[in-house]
C-alpha cells in the first residue's frame, strides 16, 4: 500500500512560483500545519528572494523591509528550499512541476502596468512608474534603463503609493538618498538630476486619493522641496463631504486637512517644488516635434456618485496644458499570464476561485494548481494583506489534499527536483547562497553608512558567489 | 480595494434567471449553486434580483408560491455596483440599506455579483494586513537587518 501523502514517509511536495511576500506567507501557512508534513520548494526567476520588498518598496522606507526577518524564519525550515534564478516556463515547465510536486502555487504578483490609453503615450520621455521604481531599486532587468533627468518638469500620473514613492525619490536630495540602499547607478544619475518641478496628478479628489496619511505627511517634510496644492482642488466637493461625514472616516478627514494646509503654505525657497493636483486626467502627451514629450494636455474632472454611492470622475470640457518633459504613469497594475496557466483577462489575474485555478471551459478547479496574492485578486492592499489571502489559498490546498484531489507526481522526492533544477539551471541560487549575498551587500553598505549596497546584475551576484 | 478585487478571486459569474421562469426553477438554481440570490436578466442586462427572502415572504402567505414567476416576486429596483467602486463605500451602502447581494455591471452588462459576506471578508483581510504591516514596522530593529 502506498503511504498517505502528507506524512513523513511521503511528504506533500509543494512548488511555489514567486519568492515575494505572498510566496513566503503561503510557505509559512503550509509549513505550520501540525497534521500534514509539507515540503516547499520556492522558485523565482531572479536569484534574490523577497520580490517587491527588495525591488518595489522605496529605498527611503527601510522599516517596511523588516518584514523579511519573518521570511528568513520561514526559509530556515529544513523542509524549505529556494531555487533562485530559475524561471517558470523557461528553465522549468508546468509539466516538469507536475512530475515532481503534488501541488503548485503561483505567487507571481502584478508584473505589468496599465496604460493610460491616450495619444502620445509612447513618446520618448513617457514611462511606466514601475520601470523607474525597478531601476532605482537595482532590479537586474531594469538597471540599463535610462530616464532623462535633465528635464526640469516631471509629471507623475496617479496618486497611489507607487506614485508617492516616485515623486519622493525625484524630490529627495542626494544626501537624503545617499543613506539608503538606492542602487549606486541610480544615486549617481539622481545626483545629476535637474528636475525642479514635480507634478502629482490625481483624477479624483483629495478624499479619494489612495496614498495613505503617513505618505502625505512625508511629502510635506522633504528637505529641499516645497510642497504646494491648488486651494480649490483640495476643498471637498459636496458629494465627497457628504460621503466622509456619513462614514465618519477620520483618516480621510485628516488627509484632506493636511492637503489643505499644503495649499496654504508659502514657498520657503527650497530648490524643488512638488505640486499636488486633483480632479485632472491626462488626455494627450504632446510631442516637441522630434518624438519627445514636451507637454501634457489635461482635462478637468468632476465627481459623480454611482448607485452604490462610490464617487467616480467624469471629464468636463475644461482643458489645460502642462509643460513637462518627463512623464511617469502609475494608473494601475495587471498580472502577466504564465505559460499554460488559465488567465482572466477582465481582471488581469489567473482565473481562480478562492485561489483554486479554474479550467476556462468547465469553470471547475484544475487539480494541483493554485494562485495567491496579486496574481489572484489584483494589486491591492499592503504587504500584509497577502497573508490572509495566502491563508485562504492554503486552506483550499489542505481541503483538496484531504479529498485526495492532488497531482500524482512520478518523482515526488526532494532530490529528484533538485537534480532537475541543477540540470536546467546549474547556476541556481540557494537560500544559503542568498544569505551570503546578503552579508556581502550589508558589508558593502556598512562601509558607506548605508543599510546595504545592492548587487544589481546576475553576473555580479554569481561572481560574488565564486561562480 | 474595490469590487474588481473581489470578483477577481470569485471564479463564478452571477447565477441568472429569466423573469418568466418559475419559482420552482429558481429554487432549484439556488439549491444547486448553494447561493442566496439570483439576478434576473434580459439579455445580459439585469432587470431584477430574487433573494431567498423574497421567496420565504411569498411562501409564508401563499401555498401555491411554487407556480409563481421570478418576475412576480423579484425586486425590480436593483442597486448595482461597478468594478471600480471602493469597498468602504460599498460596505456602507450595503449595511445601511440592508442589501445582501449586489449585482455588478460594467457598461450596462452584468459581470458578477458580490455578497455582503464577500465585502466584509475583503475588509477584514485588508485591516488584518494593515495591522500586520504596522506591527512589523513598529518591531523593526529588534533582531536583524532589513534586506
């Protein structure tokens, strides 16, 4: 008789694709189960773990990165392995994973940005904000990006947390940045920046802006950038006022209060100016005649209430032109389809029900495949929101195991999976390797009074490991 | 967080009926899908909502309720949501107006349904996540370096 799956004689073997926060939360929930013996192998296309905690969270927000201490504890389990630098769909295929694991969880996040869908969007000087973020954070795929920081005026479209990060990095002084782990090449480029005016553009009003109060406060405390806003744009319209009063939403009241105070501030002669704009949407990027962004045409919006009472923007017939030479858009994110995995185009996620991947034709769960995090529900919430999200997926996984609905891998041994990875990607990075890289980065940082100096290319990382 | 984020992790569409269908058929659908409400549609446009409450109310006073039609019992004045509607507002409206099921339409077309349970769970997850993240930051510095 074959032993039951999930025992020490035959552990439940799980492959997690993606080493971001959700991957670690999923691994934690899996490994914590006192009744089922689980072995987790985590794959990431990059050699380094932590996903957006390393490559998305802004370098001047180091405290947020402490969450990685919890991830390291998960990784310390003897039943956990990390295969860094191993790409799903390229180095290992779905069929490979099905032959080696009982269950597969996709935690690949929302890797691409939404477009504004306006004329001129692809002019030189118009970029997705995520490219800039990945670049200043030392993402190996984006280190060679170039942004024309000789421009004096920049517009950042969107008022979410990513947009707030981008304007902060653009407005920080070299001294402020030099004590962070911003990538060295980015620090050099930002040192030479000639950016003077930064516009942050929200399509709705101040009460609907997604950035949080701590972020709004930070924007008002920049060392060498004066913040300002247009008084009429930060006053609450009657619909927003009614909504805020009805729900007694104190956080939003506080946010609006801070923004109104910014509108009243007199300039103090700092060398940069950050202008917060609300109720405006870009409708066109205007060329300088040589294919470069020279200006942005904006339409003024007004708000209307949908039948649930949610407030949405509607364009008016009032337009204006904003001269800007550099544009970053941060108007939403989408997941990227994985080879062989059903995708839900409407929402930009893997087609799923509570994390169970569904067959697009029958709408029934596909045995052994799951999704968690942003690739399951879309990009929303803070890092910690992915913990209950991953818990829901893992609950489904254990339910399915109890019903016997798991894959039947031909090689369900840890050694067989390792042999496969070694053959396909001999240069894979283990967790022990990563901890070595980490020490090297931290040591390089210590010498400069910085949290770390990142290794930003795969070659550099492998060389540091003596390969 | 908005309605789209809830629909993204709900594989199923809203279960629909035609107003001409019988209550017997509607009950069979509610039972088969283990749900509490159906959206009555004409084409892909919602024209009403039929909840288990509507059926119970009729059953309590009319022995032959089985033979009635969905159109007889459904609520016609349906409040619908849109994918970008934010959850805070939606949760407020649903609790204030005692709405348990909210059909979601996109440009007039039915694209799904969210229940008050879906909305409250999403809100709970959001708050849990925020608490977790704040705690991590408050504890920052105790034991180790960030990455």
